[in-house]
C-alpha cells in the first residue's frame, strides 16, 4: 500500500468490512483513521496489526478482518521484485545473472531507450512526441519507478471512480476510464505517428502501453473483487430473502442458513440489549410502618408491593403437511436461532394429529429435529383434530404472557376447522398470530377457511419469504420486550 492511498481508501476498506459482517461504528472509524495517521501507510504489516486493534473485537471479526485486509490491500504487483526488500533484490540479481548466462547476447547488447530511438530531426520537431517524452507518466514507465506509477494509478483510479464497479462485465469500461485518466491517450497517439516510419520506437511505445494496460486492468480487477464482491453478496442475500421459501433449492441452503444466522444475530443484538425498567408497584404501608418502629416511627426505609410479572413465552404450532412443510421448517429454524432472546419456546407440529416437539430441538440439531418432525407428523391436514390435541396438551399453560404462532394455509379439505377452539386460545393468550404462506388474494378461495380465521386472530398475515418472517419476528420481539 502506498502513501498516496490515503484516508479515502481507508474509508472504502471500512465499508468493505461492513459488507463482511464486521460491525464498525462511527467511533471505530475515527479510531481507525487516527491509528492509520500515526502508523502511516508504508508498512503494510504494521498498518494491518494497528487497524486490527480497533476494528476487530472478537475471534469471528478477527478472522473476517484479516481476510478482508489481505483482499483489499493486496500488493498491486505481486510479481514485482523491486518492492520486496533485500531478498527480492538478491532474487532479481540472481535472475539477471542467470539470464545473462543462458543468453550471452543479452549481456553484451543493451536495448536502446525510447529517447535514443527518437534521436532524429523529424522526431525532435514533433510537438506530440516532445510532450510525451517530457510527461511524468512516460518518465515513470521508462525508469520503472513503481512508487510513482502506483501513486499515479491511485490518483487516476479516484478520478475514474473505479470503486463504483459492480458488474464483471464492466471491467473493460472502467479499465478504459482509468487509462484515459492516466493519460494513455498520448501514448496511443505517439504509436500511431511512429508506426510507419520508426518501427523500433513504435515497438517500444507498444511495450510501454501494454505494461500500463496490465497495471490498469489489475487495479480494476482488484476494485471489482473488493467492491463488487461485497455488493454482489449483499445482492444475492437480498434476492434470496425475497424468494418464496418453498423455492429454495438444496444447493442454496448453506447461504440460506448463513443469512438466517445473520438476521438472528441482528435481532438478538437489537432486542437483547434492552433493559427493563423495574416497576416498584404501590407503597406497602403496613410493612413500611413496621420497619419504622426501630427509628421511632420515621419511615427511613420504604417498602413496595412487588408486581410479579410472568415471563413471556412463545408457542409455535406448525402445519407440516406437504403444502407448507418447507415454511414450517424455516420458521422453526429461525425461532430456535433466537433462543437468546426467546428463551421459552415450545413447538408443536401436526398434519392431522398434533404433538409437542420441543424436546427434539434441545436434544438434536435444528436440521435433524426439523427432519424428524416432517417424518413423524407429515400427512394429510386436519386442523380440527390438531387444535383439539393442542387444547388437551397446552391450553392450561397459556396465560397473558404467551404468544401463540400458528403457521398454516387454513385449508382443511372443506371440513370444520373448530374455530371455537381458536377463539378459546385467543381469549387466553396475549396475542395469537397466524402466518399463512399463501398470497392474501388466495385466502378464502377453494377450501381455504382463512377469512373466518382472521376474525379470531390478533394478527393474520402473509408470510412466505425470509424477509417477511424477519419483520414479523422483529415486531413480536419489540412487543414482548417493550412491556
């Protein structure tokens, strides 16, 4: 990394870190800018370790930070021996000696410089060539001044705004912009003039142009890997979060689990930090007076009637019949990924008969538990029997701190749904939420009993993708922890 990279590159790196799920606050950003100002940008290792002290605060963040730093601040020319210190210089020297031994002609004949090739009256009188030979870019290319070239490329990259690259197909377009910002047009014009009358000078110009194009292309590709990679990941996650859960293919499950974990961490961070205000209740006069006897009736120590609050709990009732089994799977996976902020979750599964499956999730991994649920309780749907079984199993455990979530399409093969049992559950719980994977326009069509169901729920909503599910759970957590 060169000194010319500056704080703008550091801010871009922090943005890249955030795309890698490393949280960086504004205060962290200021600390990083201060640290970089103290350490400088010349020593890559020192900069990496110094920024790690303020930007990576956990093992996960440390690993993600190191990977991101190596990618973002990759050396511009890994094969360049001039920036590798004494070992690289020795290596380059040995390589030169070896080449001289293998090819004696190269040790006795030196390639004439472009300036020597242009030592003729017609070339010296040409203002285009004269201006080219006096340009800083040409001098840096001819002298092999890597520092000057790197600084020129970074300045041109900022002018060409190559950090805006987002698509793989934009590489050529941004490479051209970068070359124009560098002043490569002068090299191109000189090559056109020299092509016919000075072939050796033309070949040397073309060699320098090709070297510059390689450098520009490398810089653009690094910008793509850094900026487009993060945006592409965000784009894919955003698209996946809006895909119907039933359409998630097996090869997308790994990304889906990662996305769910990230959403769960965000919700846990948002709702886990809340502090409940302690409600003292009403003054307990008899106890206060009794305690004041020791102080001649002066009530130095007041006593209050403590309000016993019931702990909130969630009961999830999932239809795992063929039509909605996939949605139940993701709901259960999401709920159990949030156990830090939803510590009392009881789960029930049904197609026809209903059973509690809470213990399976404590004994097995979520994936194994969901697989067993589908295996044991899958089949034809019978909501009447399921609600009756639930009433026998858990109705007595429902109180005004309980949220009941039912996931199902409310299609009961034109049979009685037992809305009376649903009404009884609603009367006993704090809130009853029904999640239906079907579009709202399909409610009430065919054998759907969803329209009368909505009258017996506090909330009935469409839920068929991860973004909708996250929003619903976020609302639920806000209501539970906001009391």
